[in-house]
C-alpha cells in the first residue's frame, strides 16, 4: 500500500514561509548594502559605495528615535548582513527551528517599531528596502502579514520536527 504524501498544509506553509521570508530578507539586506544610492545622483562614484549606503541606512534607523548613536551605527552596519545570512539559512532550511525563531523575533520587532512610528505620527521612511517608502497603513499590514507568516512557519517547523517523516515511517503489518 502506498503511504500518504509528505505534503500537507503544515509543510506547504513551511515551504511558502521559507521561500517568501527568505527571499524578502535576502533582498532587503542586499538592497540596503549594494543597491545604488539615489540621493547622490551627481556624484557617480559615491552611488555605488557600500559605506555611503550603510550611512544612509543609519540615517533611516536614527529617524525612528529608538537608539543612542552607537546603537544606530551598530544596527546599520550589522542588520543588512544579518538579514542576508538569515534569509539564506531560512531558505535552505538547515536547522529551520532556530533560524525561523530568530526571523520571527526580528519580524515582530520590525512590526512593533513600524507600528510605533505610525502611531506617533512620525513622518519618516521605513528603511526596509533601498527605495524610500513612507510608513502608513499599507506598510503596517504588510509587516503584520509577514510577521504572521513567520509565526506560522516557526510554529509548524516545531510541530513537524517532532513527527517522523512519512516516507521514513515503518510499514504497517
């Protein structure tokens, strides 16, 4: 008798979460570091400077008024690279429970920070990607949806880790 397919709703959500969240995190980190800087259009050489891109990201982080200057610099210089690495780890699925949990914490942190900025009527850009995007209801819903997807992915990753894989389960006699 043929065993049941290994694909179920939980595994489908894990796959979708890995692909969507991993891809978004890789692109978000990449865009903060490597995409050309549109603020310095006449100075062609500075458009492709990683240090200029990170300093512009530091200005966006500082606009949230949450961290001291040394914290802003630390976040601006580590978060993009951490996003790239975390996105790759979630995408490949190695030790998914650990990396999905960390990604969920980061997404919930992003959601709280963006919601706080919106509720305080701060007229700032999000800083999520290289293009300036003002914080509004659309951005809050986007972060809430991604946070929910991250939570579901993490929860289902923990559930699936406790179950044997259907293809490796012993045959009933």
